[in-house]
């Protein structure tokens, strides 16, 4: 469901998602084999988590972290308007090298925070994919995007973000996700406003 605010519905169905010729075949295969397949194999989240409660899980730290960095990297190099908020600047080359060398970096480099996303029935909403957004937290730039039933935040900063490092993905692979309803997430609220405006025009 691509939300664009146009027409009498404000959205159009996307049969195959958003596509762009971005990387060469070898690079796409590298990201797929080293990061996408391992993430798919290990990622799991319960169908239901009580609102505001915590869900703990343990994953393979290097592949799990680098998968999310690969998503962020591709958003930064994309020319599509969907990803216009992501501009990694000098961090783009650093993350590219990390992906090529399978190096997750230090635990304070690009720490990852996650929130499980609940729909109106209290279920973890796995179908939702949002465009990435940017925000600042205590002077640190962070990028957030919903996919896989969670809202993922990655801090991109030249100095250490202690909150993200302490509360996010740990070098042991441990991560704790707080469950939040989707109507409390800014990017979903923005999409709802666009749809409401479209329906009022119709």
C-alpha cells in the first residue's frame, strides 16, 4: 500500500514494492547472502506482546547489526524520493566498508534501538513498511524505519550515543524491544493524516 495522498483513496497498491537499479549483481548477492538470509533465518517476534511491555531476544550480533546497516546504506545511496531523508554523508563510506568486510564495528558505532509495533488489535504488525525518517535525540542524528514488525532506530553520530548503546542491541546479541501501538509512531500518524486529507477531498 503506497500512500501518496493523491486520488480518491490517497494510496495505490504496490504489487512488487518500490524498486530501483541500485547496486551491481555481485554487491546485491553479497548483501543477500551475508546479511539478508541470516537475518531472515534468525529474526522472530511473537504474534502478540502486551503494550508497553518488553520483549527480549538474542541474535547473532555481527550479521544482525550489518543487515540493518545495509538497509540504511541503500536508503542513503538511493535516488528515490521515498528515501530522501537519509543522507549519511561521510558515514556512508564507513558503513560501505563495514558491509564489504563483514565488520560490525565497535558497539558504540551506529547503535540500534528497536520497538515492536502493535496494530489496533494488539498484534505485532508485520505487514507494515514505512519510509525512513530522521530525528535528533540529545544532539545525535538517528534514522528510523518500520519493517519486520518493529520500528528500528540507528544512531549516526561522530560521538557516542550512550542512551542508544545502553538500551539497544548489545555485542552479546541481546536486544530488548518495548511494544508500542502504531498510532503513537510519528511516521504512521503522518500517513494517517495524508489518508484523511485524501478522503475529505473525495
